[in-house]
């Protein structure tokens, strides 16, 4: 009995020391947690490239070449992208804040009879929309969107040195994760008190969600944003690069997507008398969005990630609010952890806490 008591004391003392050391380690790496998570996500995407190279050359050179590829694909376009985005986003913010944007919208609305016809229909419900109300709403939307994107771009541009350090730190983490990632996963599985199949399920879900975000949503957003920006440029609309970026980000969101930009743009063109152009924008939106959502993404992602559309929507919106642009990745990962742990609970632990099962 005394030996058992001594072992219990030693065990609890060890667990207390272990928890303190884990907390201190977490405290040390917390300033870099965002970079580490992003590095882990990028590593999962480029792991097939590393595996292919590793069959021909040793792991050190294969990892180095993979990191160089990551540098070419992510760093150089990002630097080019940030400069243009900051300029055009700031211009949109100033237009929404100033009188130029408001005057343009007001002139279009007053010269068109569409608002008058809409009010005739809405009068049956005792609702009336004035030119000022609609004008203020559109101007406020332009100001909010422009300011948000300007803040994101400006935060990178104004902290160029920090951006360089974070990016190369991410490459360093990717380099070692490619080489030792499998051993790290095995270490986490061995350390975890959960059964190995549950740990593997949780890790697999994270990998699947990361792949769905960066491959499925990322490629889909790139295609939709690029195509949308080109169409804006061809039809002579202002800031095509900015609106292309906005559409690329909105493409991550289910339910609404790029329609938030293309449908108002179609209405704007129709109000200006360019009816054929407005109809083209609506058809273009339906074909582009439908093709990506129902043809491309299912082929790229398949059924690996099953999450309710509404949960995906709120996880991305919440992630954007908490983490900025990177919330597009972090939000769904948090939701994935919850959904996976819920599945594990129902499969393995519900009967332990449900009195009805006794």
C-alpha cells in the first residue's frame, strides 16, 4: 500500500513537472506558432514533390530543392502581389471614403428608373429605398473592403524585414519537416495517451483539410480571381487587379463566393446602359463558379473532407476576423479539429459518460 502511494506521488509529481515544461515550451514557441502552422500546411502540400526527388537524390538535397520551389512559387509572386494590392486597395478605400465614388453611384441611380420601379414593388410591403440609402450602403462596403485589404497589404509592406524573416523561418521549418516530419508525427502519436488509430485519424483529417484548402480552394480561388480580374480589365472596369484578388478570396467562401463582386458589377453595367455586358457578367459568374464548385473541386479534393457548408462559411469568416488573411487556413483547421474530436467521442467515449449505457 505504501509503495503504491509512493508511486502515485512520484507519478503526479512527474506529470506536474511535465505539464510545466510543456507550458514553458509552448510559451517559447508561441510567437512563431503562426509561421509553424503555415509551414506544416505547406509541407503537407509539397511532400509529394519531396518524395519524388528523394527517390533520385538524398533527403537533404531533396528537401533543399523543394524549399527552393516553395520560394519560387510563394515568395516572388507575394512580393509582386503586395505592392499592387496595397496601391489599388488604398485607392478603393479613398473612393469609398470620399465623394467621387458616391457621386458616381448617385448619378447612375438618378439617371436610371430601376430604383423607381423597385420602389413600386416594395411599396406593397411598406418599404422604400432612397438613392441616399443605397449610395451610402455601397460606399460603406467599398470603404470596408478596401480598408481591410489595404491593412493586410500595408502590414506586410510596412514590416518588410519581419516578412522576410518570417518567410525564411518558414522555409527553415519546412526544410526540417520534410526530412523529419514522419518521425515527428510518430513521436506525437507515441507521446499521446489516445489510441494510435485516433491520433492517426486526427492527423489525417488535418492533412486532408490542408490539402482541400490549398489545393482545392486555393487553385479554385486562383482561377476565379484571375478570370474575374481579366474580365474586369476587358470591360474597362477600374482596379481589375484588386477586384481579382477580392474574388480570389471570396472564392474560398461557400454560399456567396465571387457573386458578391460579379452580380453588383452586372447591376452596375446594366444601370449604365451596358445591358449585354451586364448579362454576360451574370452568365460568366454562373459558368465559372459552377464549374469550379461542382466539377474542379470534387475532382481535386474528392470526399476526403466532409464538413457542413455553413460551418465552413463561419469558420472562414471567424478566421479572417481573428487571424487576418491567414484565417482562411486557420479557421477551417480549428473546425476540423472539433469535428474530428466529436467523431472520436461518439465512436469511443460516449458510452463512458452516458448513464443510459450502464
